């Protein structure tokens, strides 16, 4: 096509301009609009779905299976608002051909992206972290080498959750244990989201694996059966779910931005109508409401 235009890129108005021709710009604008719509209508992954996934894992004895890997990463994704590309693959499940970032590096998390700590912020070598009883680990730093918001290399700390077994640190520890068992300590290029398939081969988690799992959970937990509604549960549901949880618990916009690595208020499009929010609204209304005694003729002479 470029040859037919005398060597000029036909997308631009002229050879000295980087402004797209109007007909081309319309196409790009429409693509961007549909991308925003497709993300905003994604349904959130929820703690109830995670609980059911925990139950399914209790029935699966192979802790190197796809189900166990998804359980660990879904849990971490709810804490960290993971994007699909940050931990899984677009399509290929071949460990030898993982998706690459703009620098030619492995795009998804690898062993080098996790640093464990003991109480007092004492760094724990990975070899010790995966062998030490979990109670000795107090936190883990996670590094995002590649991000959609271009803040590459950003790190976030996640502390151990002493109240529930649904703990980011515990899940990260299991993931690293599993990986070292399957690939060895010196493999720093294969993504961590690796599992043993039913045929005995090592494979990587893909976006299709995530969607199928989430849609099954949506049906089992919420009795969603309509194909169109089920299609709204995908890998992006983790990020939506993380946003919804923080918002429902009253975190501020700036806190949600910081925790989930947003550079704008784009997350507002992900907010959903929740019973939890309505309950908080009732509490706010009740706290502000004037006591009934105020209107009693016995206590208020102006009544």
C-alpha cells in the first residue's frame, strides 16, 4: 500500500505530518471507544467467587494443577488489581515462548519480581522464604517491570494478613515454591504462572484459562447462565473486583489510585451498585438523622 502512494505512509495527511488523515482518525477513535466500553462493562471478581475456588482446590489433590495456580493468582490479583498481561499469557501456553514486553523481556511476573521480608523489614532470601514457616514472613514486595501506565519498575508492598488465610504473602510464597519445584531456582525468565496439565506437560496460564474459570465460578456462585452476562467475566475482572472492594470499604480516590497503580480517575468507570454501599449509605443517613425525640411535644416546647 505504501508503494502505491509513492513511498509515503497513507495514514498521514502528508509526508511531513504526523497527523492522521480524517478517515483514519475516525477508525482509531472508534477502536479506542470500544476498548473503553469493553473494559467498563466487565463484571468484578469477588471474594465469594474466591471462596468457591478455594473449595474446588480442596477437592483437587494436585497442587501443581491449573486450578491451584489460578487460586493463588486470583487471590493476589484481588489485592493488587492485576492486569492480565502482568501475570498470564494472551494465548500461548508454551513456557518456552512467553509473551515479551517492549524490551524483549518476559512480560509476566518472574522469580525476580518478588522479594520477601521478615518482621522488622528484614529481607529474606528466596531460598529461605519458600522453606520457612509462613508465620515468619511479614511482607512481600512485588515489582511491575512493565505497566500499561508506563510506570515501569514500580514496586508495591503487601503485608501478611493475620486475620484470614486469604493472604497475598502466603499466595506469593506458594507460587514461588511451586515454580522452583517445577523449573528450578535459577530460571528467571519463565513466567511464574506455570502449572502441570492433565497430560503431564508444563503450561502457562492464558487469558482463556482465566475467563473459563471465572465464568464457571460466576455460574456456580451467582447462578449466572446468560452467555452475554457470563462473557463479562474475564481476566480484567480481577482489576474491576479490586477497585470495587476498596471503594466499597470507603477508601479515598487517591488511595485507590495509589494502591491499584492508576494515574487517573479512570477506575471510576469500574464502580458497581453493591449492597455493601447501600448499607454504608443507610449508616450515614442514620448518623445524620434528627432523633425522633426532637419532635416530641414533651421535650421540645416549640413543637
